């Protein structure tokens, strides 16, 4: 079964692209077949850090957006779609115009929405709207990004959390990565693998160690939801992007 993973949260700055990069690296390290699409026309993160695995796409162009489903049907794999901020209107329009959820069901393709949360009220409201819109027709993963929020008590007490629990939606924690280490990764234009293992990537020993620890802890969280990630056909071998 192919799965289409929409990685979003709608707001800018909540860490959507960090999660997309993490998921790309996870697929590479676990030898999982995948194709990635980047919807950010101005500064696409997946195209920048995982260009060998990513393609640009425009959600407001039906012909371009159609490539998501077409690629999912070419071979059993996971499709990662990094949603730029404020692309939900275009995404929902394309989904509605194509009746994507019904088509995906007919073709044996699962749709998964990843919602990245900071600790703000608007993140919770956007999650509530997403669950209401696609409840019963898609799968969801809620990601509490501890790099963008320190106190998720309001989320835990919210009706959106209660709804997610009732639907059996997994809630995972994305650990915080040391800010200076992340800046060095970004300035070096390097993959997460290279940041953790390549001495020539611009990070010192301790920064590389921090990235390794962060990757391991993040992978532990992803390993808790294997049914949504590991069903894709295995690639022939693990690959390492530009180091």
C-alpha cells in the first residue's frame, strides 16, 4: 500500500519542514521507498537539503498537484509532501475537486495528515478544523514540537485533544534540537545524516553528538507508529544524501 503523507500545521514557524527533513532521513536510514514533494516556491527546504529525493510541486496548479497521486500509484511507497505555510486552501481545493479521499480508497492508497503543533492556541484550533474536515476518511498524526513549544498543557486540556484521542490519533513528541546546532546544519546546507556523521559538514564533535542523540530520540517516537510508515516497500538499499 502506498501512503501519501501531508506534513503540515498551516502556521509558519511551527517546524513543519524540520519534521519533513526528519521523515526523509528516517526513510533513507530505514531503507523505505519514498518520494518527496516540496510545495514552498520561495525557499523549499526538502529541495535544499534532500534534493536527490525531492521534487517541486505547486498545489494551486491542478496538473502539478496531480503528480502526488500519480506517483503514489506508480509503485508501493510513501509520498512525503512538505506543506508550506498557508497552503491549506489550495490543498483542500485540490482534494475536493478530485475527490481525492474517495479515489485513494478505491486505489488502496492511504492519506495521512501530520499536524505539527507549537504551544499556541491557533495550532490547536487548526488541528480541530483538520480533524473535523477529514474525520473518518484519513489518518492523522499529531506532533508536539518541543523546539517550538515548552508547555502543551492547553492542548492536553482541549477538545481537539479529546477528539484526537477518541479517533485513536497518535500523538508524538519531536524533541528540541540545540538551536546553535540547527543553525550550523542550515548554514552548511547539509542533510541530517551528514550533520551527525560527516566531520567535513561544519559541525564539531559535540554538535554532531547532539544531532545523533536528537535523531535517535526522534526515531524512537516514529518507531511507535510503524503502521503508518513502514508498510511501504523496502528500497534495495539504504542511501545517504549529499554528505
